[in-house]
C-alpha cells in the first residue's frame, strides 16, 4: 500500500524496536539514509538498529558503530531504505523477506514488497529521509547531517548528475552548515582512489570496446582481474563512471563476471539512452540514467552481444 510522507513519519513515531535494512552492495545512499534514520529514531526515544550488511565497506564501519543490531535483536517494525525490490535487500536480510513493514525508496522501478511503501521522485533516498525526520520533529545533529550529505552527494555524483534539482540543493541547504569538514568528506568519498582501484581502471581501459559509432562504451571485468588486483567492493564502487567519462560516450556499460558464472551489468547514460529500460530487458532496473541487471549463465562477450542487440531492438 502506498502511503504519504506524513503517514511515513506518523507510522515510525507510532512504532518501536525498529530495524532498518539496506541493499546489497551498499552505497552511500542506502547506508547514509539508514544511519540518518536510525539516529533520528533514537533521538525520538526509539530503540532502533541497522541490520549488519554483509557488504559494508570500511568507510562505513566506523560510522555504523553502535548502530548495528545485536544478534538477538527482535524487531517489532522493519524498514527498508533505498531498495527497489525485495531481492535487492542485503543477504543478511533473508529472515525478513515478506516481513518488511515499510519501504522508503526513490527508484522508479520500485516493485512493492513492503506492507507500506513510499517512493519519492527524488535524486537520493537521503532527500526523502530528510523530509521524514523533519516531519518527525527531529533536530538535525552533525552526525545526521553527515549521513544525509553522504547519501545525497553519492546519488547525485556530488550534485552534478541530471537528477540534481533545486529541491536537492534546498534540502541540503537546511543542514549543510552542520556537516563537519565537507572538503575532507569529499576527498574521502569521491576523490581518493586505492592503488587496487587504479589497477582495475587500467585493466578496464584496456578492455573497452565501442559500439554505435562510439556512443556506447563497454568495459569488461573478470573474476581473475579482481583477484589479480586485490580490489574490494569499495574499490569498485561506481567504477562504471569511467566508461561514461569518455568523449562522445552517451552510454557507459560495465560488465562484470559473477561468482556463479553470470554477468552483472551496470549502466550509466545521458538522456539519449534509458538505462532502466535497457536493464529491464534482462530483468534488472534502476533509474533512467543509472541502472543495473544481473544475467545468469552467460559469458562477458555474450552479455555484451545481448545488450548491444537489445539496444538495436529498442
Ligand atoms: Mn539511492
């Protein structure tokens, strides 16, 4: 059932012993949203925790300290943030499939799986979390401000993606002065790259193939590449942006081997392509300009052919 923002705030205030779920391969938006919401609920006297996500990266470990649910926590209310489908929830959330009370999300491809759902037309789930905690009458602290800032700057690529609206800036302006050391945060999350990531980038550059007169760039990453470079998930975060950064490329694609002989495709596009529609052909989804799909039992080369063929058919 779809509910309004006011109803989301009221529902949260009426409940206690709340568990917050994040999505697989957690990014800054899902984790920042979860941290901000958790801190906000606690400030309203609630017992609230975030379910430990198997994919949590080192940058978030410290920020999540004391917010992760103890093993024996038995929630009375379960909230999912930034997860478009139930399958997208982190693996550790398996016990809660079919039991999510509230989903708060911003993906146009959202498939309702929770008892109550709010899907906003926002650049980041973090924007919606700001709206909710404001409605809950929560006073923004520096920790909440930092979490919201990470969430929103992640999904807008630091306020530069086409999804960035005046409303995005308006929301951030409400707590910007509370965010401690924005330049340091920016460098930590968006500038610094590990040597492993640099090594992966060099392999990806060597793997690039162009299609449709250079409008489409496909990069391929094997399991062997990942092993060889020692890259972690954090090292690979949003690495598909490399393909989209090339002059003339309107659609950047990263194809990555999965451990179960499939391929995970990540797409980033200009307004000339609809990433969400292309990924939908393969059972995936996301946003118009950023989407993903996992294709089972296929090689990297076959996945490339299938996607290029799908583009031709659209
Ligand atoms: Mn998001």
